[in-house]
């Protein structure tokens, strides 16, 4: 009976119209559009910052390839942690 995704989507739309009212649907889609825009903006900013950090990092040629991979992995982990912290700050800031 509810085997396809379109059936489920139709049921969800009907439930939203019944419980939230038809005048709330444009507000809902507007909010979703803003959220998607903020997500894309954060993604682009993080990619730009990562590429900037990679370009600024000095080359390491004196150590072995295994040590270089370990150092690079540690750098990436610290960059990921920093970006996650910044993402949480952005989430808190947009929730105001």
C-alpha cells in the first residue's frame, strides 16, 4: 500500500496541510530555503579556509614519507576540529 516514496510524500503533505494549515507551507519552504543557503555558505567558507591553510603550510622534505603522512594527518585532524568548532558557533549564531 505504501510501497513507493511518492505515496509517503503525498501523505506527509496532506498531514502538514491538515495540522499546520495551508498558510504555513510558504513559511516552511522559506525557512528550508534559508537553511540550505546557510549550509552551502558554510560549506564554501570551510573549503576556502582549508585550501588557504593547505597553501600556507610549509613543505616538509627532510622527514620520511611515513612521518609526513602522520604529520599531515595530525594537521588535517586539527583543521577538522577547528572547522567543527566554527560550525557550532555558526549554528549558535544563526539560532538567535
